[in-house]
């Protein structure tokens, strides 16, 4: 600016200006009092956010709990008190009992205790309708190959080789810990031209750890040793002279 | 009490020393704030904010002779004013290209008193006034002004030129003439 001199004059005049000359009424002492009050005021610390901390802790706890629940490996804690009851939906089959025979048990090593206890329980449960025709047999060694574990025929037992989809039976109660009951049994064949009925039983809960099994995966379950088979028998009173009293009762054990 | 002793007292939070410095410089600092902010209550508040910041941060101040305290205080006040204007949105300046210096007739301000000049400066729009104050009164360069206001150097120069032109008009209206 050519008018440097002018700007210098502006600067000089402005810098030399006092409030009095500018006609500014300034409450000097009042302003000092305000400033003093601000200087005296201790810096206020914000209160410790207890509520926020509590909420955060609760959330963290909830998340950890959920994570533990979902990340824990599932265990088969089935108690030995495994009881299978048959439905009374179909009169022809509601009276079928579970045989203590272990011919048809095709399970892995983990399921032995279950089936053993099952046998002992079923013996008690079937007391009113004792299958006197059942011949007890010594326990067969469990084959490591699940495909080979199809029950061997005996004089009084003819297993059905494979189940086919059929009508639905009602409830399986497996030990007292199972809160829900499996909604269905399945008969292999509704009309049953032969006395050997394959029951396929869905197990919903075994100690709350079992999930419903897909029946279509039957063979795969067999291969994976996730199925337990029990021979079933009709009541002696309902038996026909030529009726084969046994049938195969299967509990699917899924992981 | 000397200035230096007062500063030492302020570092110990001595209220008498603080009052001494306040009494000595509050008027001048209020005038600094008035140049940037038209409204007197706002200027007074900014001046108090400036003194508060000064007393709080006085440990960082190193006294290096007469004038150093005023310069330090002025810097604080200018910063307070710029923050205020920025919050108010008065410093949202449109980017402009510098179109060269506007020729200004020289003139004499002998016939105008300081109060009149202050009124003319404060009559300028916010952007022009701020740049004019920073450049012509505080002595900052365009680069510094651009950094302080977040604008380009060209915008700073352009704002200054336009401010000068308006100021020239106002001075002329008061019957004064620029001298070569």
C-alpha cells in the first residue's frame, strides 16, 4: 500500500487509544471481580461415572457369559437313567416293549454306558409285560466298523436291515433331565405286512445336549456310530402264533 | 511493584500481583478486543478470558524485557478474538484471487482523532477488519494471516485491499485526504 504512512498513522492512533478516549465505559473493577471469581474457582472434576461403569460391567459380563455358553464344547452327559416309553397312539404298537438284548446296539465307545443303563432300565420298565420269550444272550463284542453292525439274526430275533420313513410315534423320554420330549417315533412301515417293525425314534433331548436327528441321515449315523438300536417286542397277549416278536427299535444319538 | 516482580508473583498465584498486571493492561487489551469484535460486552468477555488464560499459563511465560509482556498478552487476546469470530462463523471467507494492489491516494489523518479511526476500522466487515487488524495493526504477514485464518495468501491480500479501499472511502467522507 502506497499509503504506508497512512496505515502507520492508523496504527499509531489506534494503539495509543484508551478506553476513555474512545468513549468506552468499562466496568474495570466489576470485570476484575469476575476474573477473580474465575481464578478462585477450583476446577470441578466430573463425578465418577458409576452408573456408566456399572452398565459397562454388566454388559461385559453378559457378553462373556454368552460367549462361554456358546463356545463350550458340547458333552454327552446322558445319565444312566435312560427310559424309553412307547406311545399309545397306535394300539398295535403302543404295547411294544424294549428288549434288553444288545444284539442290535451299534454304537461307538462313548455310548456304551448309555445303552447298558438303558438295558437295565428297560428291564424294569417292562416288568408288567414280561417278554418271557426273550432269550438272554451274552453281550456281543462291538465291531469297530459301523457298517458291519447290523444285528445278527438269532433264533428269536430278526432285525430289519434299514429303516424306511413311516408314521410318527409320540414321545421318547430319555432320563429325567430331558425337559422336552421327542415329538415322534417313526414306524418303518404303517401297514406292517411282516412282524418285524423298525421303529425309528427321534431323540430330542439327552441331558439337553442332543438335537433332533435327521432321519434321512440314518445310514450316515450308522457309519458314524450315532445310532443305538434296541429290539422291541410285542406283548405276548397280542402276538400271533407265527408272529415274530421282535422288531428293531432305534434311538438316534446325534452329537 | 515492577512488572517483572508482578510476573513472579503471578507465578505464585499472588492475587495482588495479578491485580497489578490487570490494572496496568486491562484497558489496552480491551481496546485490542474492541478492534476485532464490535460488541463491547463481547470484547470485555474476551478480555477477561484472555487474562484468565494468561494467569493460568503464566508459568510458560519468560520475561525478556519491557514489551515482552504486552506482546504476549496481545497474542493471547488476538487468539481469543479469532476463536470467538471463528465460532461465530465470521471468518468463513470466500477464497479470492489477489487482483493486485488497489491504488490508494495518500492522505493525512491529522484531522481525524483516534476514536474516529477506531469507528472506521470497526465499521469494516468482519473479514476485512480482521485481516486489516492483523496486517496493519499487529504486523503479521500474509502467510501468517493465511495460516491463522485458514485461508490462502491471495485471499488475505484481497481482503486487505478491499478493507483498505473501504477505509479510504470512509476517511474521505470525513474530509481527510491521503497524502503521497
